[in-house]
C-alpha cells in the first residue's frame, strides 16, 4: 500500500467525490456532488495546498485525506489550513490506514511550512487526540456538534 498525491491519479477524483459527498453532505450547505467533484478535480492539479492524498493498494483506491484552506466557512475563525475528508473504505478500516493518512497530511502541512493545522470532527476526537491533536473549541456545524482540533506540524527526516 502507498500514499500518493491525487495529482498522480486524477482518474480517482470522481470516485472520491462520490464517497465524500455521501459521507458528509449533511454538514455543508450547498455542497452538491458536482461541487465536490469540481473541488477534487482542482486538487488533482497540484501537490501544493489545497491538495488531496490518496491511499492505494496497487491501483485500487482505499482512501484519502485532504489539506485545504477552508473546510467549513462557519469554522474559519479558528484558523487555516484544515485537514479534511479523511476517508477509508469500510472493508479496509481498523488496520491503521486512517492513522497513516493523517500522519501523511500532517507531514504535507509541515513541508508547506504550515505552523498550525486544524480539523473538526463530530465523533472521532479520541482518535485524533491519540495522534497528538489538541481540542481547541467546541462548535456547531449545521446542527451537528463538532470538536475543533489543531496540531503543530513538524517535519520528519527521511
């Protein structure tokens, strides 16, 4: 298995958009499948922020994570950029792949000299806390309580 830039696998953008939209459409106003697809197709054009990393087993797509400048306008006052759209296909969950994607996103942020990376989560605060993220605020996103978290990315040798 490997983690790579979506830019190197742009054909996966539409599949990712479908997964992401199905998972999180209720959290965002006016976020249609076509908007999600356009966002990912745009991110597939670069390795700089905002961009998406994909998790592949051979050429089989197993998941993704993005680092974006804005994840939800309602939460933008907490800072930028944001880890967003951490997704692992159901059959591959529970194997540490989500952790690997989060660590890759934090490393990507470090390589881009990001002093603080943010995320929000409605239900996985403990998962992120175990990876070194700190809760910085509680918020409400379209009626869903979320925890805003942050981490200071550190570049690793190698």
